[in-house]
C-alpha cells in the first residue's frame, strides 16, 4: 500500500489561495465547548473492566483528571449522576492517522467523532504533517474537544519512503539519531515501515528499547519475522513470509495469508509468542476499502455521512482498491483468514490489539473501531473479549498503567452506560456520559456538536470550495498516474 496523503495535502496547501476570495475563515467549523477539568465523585455505579468480574455499588473519586480512589458507595456520597449505571474504561483506537491541516477543520471533526463513538484515547501511527503535535497539545489543554492523544511522529522508512512525511533512514546511525530526536519531541512510540533497511531496523529497535519506547509498525521487507522481537506488527506484514520473500509491490498480499497452512500458522504463532510479538490487525479497514470496488455490494457505513464528501475524491490518491472480481474475492478470503488467525493467536496468549487505520478509504473515526471490534468478537468468541482488546490490551501497549483500565492512579477516561445495560458492543455505543481526564461530556452535548458539524461540513459553501480544490488536485494526480 503506497500512501500518498502527503502529496494531496501539499497540493491543497498550494491552491488554498483560490479559497481566499470566498472567505477562507468560513471553512473552519464552529468551536465545540470543552467542559472544564474538575474533581468529581461518581457514586452508585457498577465498575466493569472487560475481562474481569464487575464490581457493583462502587464510588469513583476523580482528582486532577486521575482516579484517586475506588470504594464501596456510602449514604453520604454525592447524588449519583446515573444511579445504577455501568462505568467502564473508554475505548482506545491504537492505530489512527490524523488528517493534515490542509483538510481544513477535519482535525477537529475527527477528534469529535472519536468521542461520539466512545473512543477516549487514540494513537497516531505516522503523522501526515507536523501539525499533529500541536493538535495533541490543544486537546490536552482543553481548547479542542477530543480524546487523549498519543503519537509516534513520522515513520522510519528507507531510501524511497512511502509517506512524504516519513523519515528517510538508510543506515543504523541515522536510525539511532531519529529515535533520539523523536523521543525528545514527545513521541510515545517508534514506527518502522516496509522499506527500512535491516541494519537500520536493528539499530532503531535497540535504541527504542534504550529510550523506553515501544517499537511498532510494518515488518520491513529486508527483515524476516524470525529476526524480530518485542515488536507490535501492524496488519499482517511479515507474517506469511517466514519461508518466502515478501512481494516487492505491496506490504503483504491477502492471498498469502489465505495460503498459510495450519502448520505455517502454528509455526508463526509459536515464534510470535517466543519473541514477544503482538499484532494489530485492521480487517475493518480492509473491508471498508471494498466500498470503492463495488458500492452496491459493499455500501458505505452510516458514519460516512459525518465526513465531508471531498474524502471520496481524496481516498483514491491515498491508496488503491481491488478492481476485479477476483481481487475482491481474494481480499474477502484474506480477511476471513486473518480473523481466524488472530483468534488462534489470542488463544495462544499473544496480545491482539484493536485499531482501524483511520484516514484510509471509508474508515470513519470512532465508528470503524466498533466495526473492528465486531470482527474481533467473531474471532474471540464474544464481545467482552473484543472490548478487552480495545481497553486493557491496548492500554498495556499505548500507555501502560495509565489507560485502558479503571484503577487507582489511572487517567479518568471513562464511559458511563445505562443502568441495566448488557455490557456488549451495542451498549457501549449507546454511552450516556464520557470523561476524558476529568472533563465530563453528557451524550446530548456530543450529539448536538456532531449535528452542528454535519451542517458545516456538508453545507453548500464548504462542499463547493473543498470539493473544487480536491478536484483540481485529483485531476493533476490522475495525469501523473497515467504517465
């Protein structure tokens, strides 16, 4: 998959002058009120950490955005805001990409949509431009409504980077310097990519370990999975290729996963367990991409109505989609094989994370995580195990001991579900209150904000200007691709 989002974002920046005469400022969405961070008592609730027994009639005391105390409720506690309701950790999407600033207003839109779907933490795994650190700071300061944000910064790639924003790393010395620089800039992880040379990958892994940063990403083509340890594999990069070279023109192929025998699968899983390799699959991303292949057979999800329509012009510039019936069938077979694989991996004790690859075609922020969790539920045999992936498992990898679990000392990033709710995916999607670091959002506030954003981003002015700009860029992109 060749990522080109940086190319079209730079192109939009180059032609934004066209929008100036029309009122550039009118393209920006209205501000969403962000509640102040305040200490609070959440009394008379049932605490539920997915994968653990529930604890009824509890009180959670929040101070400075963190959980200061958990104890049985008492008669003199504050009146419950939701008597008898269930409180669980907020969801974590461990694999997103944030739109560039050139997609005017979309950083705020994506941040709001995460909250709508109960996502209280995201991890950006490869920035589209340098504005992502500023967005992280704005959300943390309470100036933008959004989830807690973690980021790797730019990915480490090889001689010919797939992302325009990626770092070109050709040797070990460059890799070490890049890891140190990223650590100093506030990155919380290091992401490697397919073209990274073997020497550079090894040096990056060693330096990341020294800096206390998890190593995640694509297994480089130059590196066999046998030579990898303490690594979080994104998608299925490297997994089908223990005994054969990976494809030169793709990260990995769906048919190569489908072709793995039971012996192959057992060998890979044993290797992953021995070398402490986890996996973050994104089948919802793969399935969503098929909308571009056959819209009637694979209709867009309900959440697409929240995104500006220019994305449907932009996505073909980011990544291709299967075009033939045979290619679609191969992808569907591959998705089924991947779902079966991660089910076996989890049973073997391997961490399977939940992520979506947001910004890929038809992958809607927040909603896509629920679609991925439905697939993990199928793989794991139930919603609770899938929700544990999006909370406790993701939390261990994104910010161990701080997110993903309701416990004293952790951030107060919580979902409050209706009284009597069955704790499943449907109930989680219907949350009533959400807190991020002590900021509490009632459901009605988020719904009203999303409706306001729908009117802005699907309004005639925004659509006319942004669709026009992206059309110009897409036309130039099509001519470039034809040569």
